[in-house]
């Protein structure tokens, strides 16, 4: 194994050696629409109280809607939702925007593999990202399908 050097490209490469699921984080915006952003930095933090965490790049638009007390939905994507992931990462927009439904005032994707309805509890600056700690208010999962996995690209776990 080569010695590590801490340039951005290498950091991204090595961080990409850790497989994750894929989520869409979503909030209601002041103009009455929903803003969604694809994120793989999701982490379950605490059971009592129920807390989850993710990190958002400072310059991402989602950041402008994040404040303590905001209602935020987290949708875990299923294996058929690669297009949805690319849509909310602005890689390739779908012709028909995915549908959100409200759970405890937080928008979540209707077709999600699993979802959390949360309230933003803390925003913690962390380099070029902000860590967003959220309290879980409600949640559910569709255990009949499989999650979408991200590891050097999208993977199917079957
Ligand atoms: C699989 C995948 C995972 C991603 N994970 C994150 C993440 O955890 N945090 C983040 O800030 N951006 C992440 N991104 C990038 C954002 O989705 C992308 O920059 C998006 O266009 C930002 O949207 P916004 O500026 O409209 O909020 C990810 C993208 C992909 C494809």
C-alpha cells in the first residue's frame, strides 16, 4: 500500500473506499416548493434521544434552507432510484420530478426504501462542510425492496 498524501483528490479517492447508502435530504422552501439534495454522508448517531447526522458542502443550495428547528426529510433510496439520485445531485435531471409527501411536516420521497421525518437540532461548522444533527420525529421502511448502494459508483447488492 502506498504512503498517504493529503491532497483533495486522494482524500476523495480513499473516502470512496467506504460503501454507503444514498439518501435525498429535503426541505420545504419559502416559495412553497421542496428542495432536495442527494447525500451519502448519512449516519445514525443516537437512540436516546434519536439523532442522525449528515454533512453538507457550504456552497450547496440546501445550506441556505437549513436552520435550527427546520423540518427536514431524509429518504433512503431503493435500488431502482439511481435516476432520482442523479436528479437531486444535478447530474441528470428527470423529465418528471420525483414526488414528495409530507410526514410530520417534513417532505420525504413517496417511493423511498425508508424515510425519517426530522427537526434540525444543531448546525456544526466543519471545514468546507456543515454537520447537520437532526432529531428523528417519525420513520418507516419498506423492507420489501433493496437499498441503493454507492461504492465507486452505484451498486446493486443482490
Ligand atoms: C452519491 C452522491 C452522494 C453525495 N453526497 C453528498 C453529501 O453527503 N453532502 C453534500 O454536500 N453533497 C453530496 N453530494 C453532492 C450533491 O448532491 C450535489 O452537489 C448537489 O447538486 C447539491 O445540490 P444543491 O446545491 O441544490 O443543494 C452527493 C452526490 C452524489 C451523486
